[in-house]
């Protein structure tokens, strides 16, 4: 699908960048005139995907995380989070609620939350090569809103 | 990441504030654990009114508090949950395990 607007942000897998990624996604989405609830959905979903890249993709080193934000036809926001980390051996299992390979500090609910806050979620991964998570959400056009 | 403890005769209320993500969760878990261990409440209320953002890392924080309270033989409830945090907890079905008010 053709992008009407697009931006790419590359940052290192430091946990301080979780808040940075949320702010970037919210700012980019502002052109869609989202409601506060929609902004909260966007921030929550991107936070989960970026946290996974930071926690799971690079368990014992710093790596590169790429966040690509696109505005698609039909008032859709696409957020893609890409890492070049360890990859996911079994994507279906990883997406199962409560499944985690993490410590006590994880809940295993990240993918479940991304799914419920976005309209669509696609996960591609290759062990040893990395993971790409792509999410889409349609932002309702609001009556009277000039675009 | 600030937490505020207030004691009542029948228990304690701990207010969590700020953004609860993976970046801040570890420090918050440690603070919360210390606060519970030093007040030893029979009934613990976690007040989330000051939480401006929470993702699934916050679920782990609440689950840790629940386990600690269970070990003490006490109870946990979570109150004043802002809408964004509420939707995260609902999506994860946390209400089946923890009393959310
Ligand atoms: N970017 C990633 N790289 C490697 N593994 C990942 C990645 N994202 C998710 N995973 C795997 O999928 C599991 C489930 O992820 P998630 O639902 O977010 O739960 P949690 O992060 O709490 O473990 C993780 O425990 C991990 O094994
Ligand atoms: Mg996760």
C-alpha cells in the first residue's frame, strides 16, 4: 500500500528509548487527528513492540531498533518495529497469551495487548536474523475535522 | 518513580505515579516490595490515580505485589485506575486475579 507520509527513527536498544518511541509515534499520528483514547492505544501498542525489541531481541548487548511510521490511505496508521536480534523460533507460541521467555518482570501479555489495541498485527521473524512487527490501526475521521 | 505510602488502622494504601513501563518497572517493583515488607498490611490498596501510562510491564508489577500479599496472608485491591491502564488490565484479563475497582 502506498504511503502518504512516512518517517523512520533508528535508536539503540536502551530502555530509556521506550518513552522516546511512544512520543515519536504519538507525534507522527497527530496528523490523523486522533482522539485521546486513540493516542493512548497507539502509545501502548508501540511501547509493547519496542520493549520486546529492547528486552528479548538483544538480551545481552545493545542493538539497533528501527521504528517506521507510515500514514496509509483510508486514514490508517502503520507502525513497524524492526530489530536484528535473536529472532523468534515459534511465532504462534510467542503470540499465545501468558507465554514468555522472560523473567518475573515480564507478563507474557505484550502481543495480546498489541492485538487488542490495533486492528492488525503481523510478526515476521527469523532466528539469528531478527524480528519485524507491523501493526495497523484505522483512525476514525471526526466530523468537522479539517484534513 | 514515586510511590507514596499511607497507613490506615486496617491496612495501607500505596499510590503509584508516573509512567509504568519496562524502563521504570524494576525500580518500582523494588520500592513497592520494600514498602509492603516494612508496613506488613493485612489489606493493601494500590492507588493508580497518578499513573500517566502503563503497559504490560505494569501487570508484572501488580502480580508481584499480589504474590507478596498472598505470602503475607493479606489481600490486594487496585483502585482509581485511569482509563488507559484499565484497558491494558482488561485486555490481559487481570481482573480474574486481582480485585480492580
Ligand atoms: N523482538 C523480539 N525478539 C525476540 N523474541 C521476541 C521478540 N518479541 C517477542 N519475543 C518473544 O515472544 C515472547 C512473548 O512476547 P510478549 O507477548 O510481549 O510477552 P513478554 O514480553 O512479557 O515476554 C517473549 O517472551 C519472547 O520470547
Ligand atoms: Mg513484551
